[in-house]
C-alpha cells in the first residue's frame, strides 16, 4: 500500500470482449485513440499474428472490459466493441473482423456487391 493512501475496492461483474482484425498496428492504435477520445472509452491494443492454412497476417487484438469505475451492461460493451470493430475494418482496409465475448463470437464481414 502506498504510504499515506487509503485503498478502496470497487467491483463490477467481469465481462471481457476482444476484437480481432488484421492490419497495421500503428493505424489500429491511432484508430482506437480517436474512437476512445470521441466516445469516452478505454481499450487495450495488442499486436497479433494470425496464422492460418496457407498464410499469415499481422494484426491486432483490441480488448474491452467492464471497468468498475464506469460499469456497463454486457450488451452495451458488446455493442461498443462491434462499433469499434467496424471502424477498425474501415480504417485498416480490411473486409472482416471477429468480436469475441464470453458467450459468442461475432464475425463481421463485407458482403459482395451483386
């Protein structure tokens, strides 16, 4: 405990959501920074490498959690993650992203124009 500082515990139900998207790390960081500043949010941005049959791509994993200082319902956190994922898809010039919650994985993908 830091000297002279009382510590208070604030708790909220755990709920973590991750967004997975390929693309440039620096662009992803900047996109997240702009998004967070605009809507009042805090996220983590972790570099990732996606390895799949026949190839590999660099990208990011963006994390959102139920932060006890500003608690939110799981549905609101999920909606925010999907919104951020859509921004990342656009800014990173991608066609797809995954949003993973504790109970489901949502695949966002572009639909081919006919």
